[in-house]
């Protein structure tokens, strides 16, 4: 699984990575293997609570098989700049707690029942406990930030959490609205997803004391990587399957989310087909799923979304030219391939 990282037999499964060999996946994680172990231990230590339900829900979601990409970005970014201190596992844990809190809240807002192939926390324990444990994780993350003592890191992460919350609200406002533009869609995914990728690589650079030019490059790398990751995620909603994705095909359509494949198809389909998609977004549900799948494929909308992700990936790759050659930089490059070629 991608989650707990106990040795070479626990590398991420190659079955969900189309374009990367086992050796390539190992190259991504190998430079930070020991640090990753420390992060996993710290995550479980910091989940300690006097309230058993907090620990139970917290342990459930952090052990649910996530890739830990955001804390990985912290470790690789700091390592690429030859950071020799001991605060990077703490920062990586902070980033993971912020991400996990957003997942708990997001699943409640979306009334999701499946994530990574497992029942969501809200499906198991209800909405109220999920929201409150999400609040606990946010609070714990800020406690750890204070202990780190870096005002610059606190500034970046406090701004990021505000932007992420705005992204969640924007997505809610845009729900079931077929008139959302591609620019509006990009704002949502930047705020909701790319912002925490950006904050992870940016704070890793800050922790390592990067010069401004390099700090900016790593910040922008995280942003473009996050954009590529989310565009591919939205693409997979129309061509994946529940077994590999951990969610059902058409989940975004069922929630009335106007994602890039639909936005492109509405602009390029015949008028009658465009109206089919517009009605499906307004209504939500899956009554028109087969028709919508056919339309987005016929219009080349999946290809357009993939090409859009590739553009972001190329921008991310260009940012890495500011870094000296190292295993950490190679791993950051391979993460771009992972974002593009994954199937879940």
C-alpha cells in the first residue's frame, strides 16, 4: 500500500501505475525511506487523544492506503536542497494532517461513501464525528507548526488553509452549474488541490533555507504538479473503475461537478449532446452516465484533459531545472510521471 511504509515489500503497488516500473517507483521513495518511517511514527504519535473516538477515526483515515504524496513532497524538496536538520518529518506530518482534515470534511460535504476502496469515515461513524475529528487534525497541525517556531512556514500554511477552504466553498457554489468556465474550474482545482501541493514543496524549500530563486521554483513545481494531478483525477472519473480508483466511475457527475471533460464537451459537442450534459450536471445522479461517457469520448474531451495535464507537467518539470542533480531531484521528476500515468 502507499500508506504505512515498513520496508521494500511495502512499496506502492505497481498495478496502479501504468507508465512506471517497480524500480522507478522505488526511486521515488528510496531517497527518503528513513524519513518516511519517522513521519509514519510521528503521525501515529500525534494522533494521541484523551477521546478514544478521535484516535479511532484518525487512525482509520490515515491508514486508508493514501499515497502520502504531500508529505513526500516536503521530504524530497528539503532533501533536494541538502537539508541537514531534523524538522522535516514534523513539517511533513503537519502537511499530512492538513490534508487528512480536508478529506474528512470533503467527504461530508460530498456525502461520499467510498474513498480509496474503503468506506469513508462519515459512512462508518456519521457526519458529526467526521467533521469534529477533522477539526482536531487542523488544530493538531497548528500546534505542531507553533512548536516548529518558523513564522514563514506558519504564514505559508495558514494562507494555504484559507485558500483551500475557499476552494471547497467555490466547488460547492459551482455544483450543478453547467455554465462554469474552464477558468473557474482551474481556480477551484488550484485552491482545493494544487494549493497544498504547492505549500508542501514551498515549505520544504523554506525549511532548507533556499535562496529566493530556488524557493520560487519549488513553490511553482508543487503548484503545477498539483494541477496535473487533479486534472488527471477528474479525467479518471470518466474512464477508470471502482476497483483501481477506490471510487465509482461517474461519482463527479453524480454530484453535479462540472469538471474539465464536461466543460470541454459542452463547448464542442452538438447542441443536443451539449444539452444532455447540461441536464446531467443540473440534475446530478447517474441516469445519463452512459450518454455522457459517449459524448466526452466522441468530442475528444478526455484527450483534451490529458493534454492539459501534460502542459502542467511540463511546467513542473521546467521548475526542477533550478535544482542541482540528485536522487531527490530525480524522484521529484518521477512524481510528475506518476501524476500523469497513474490509474488511481
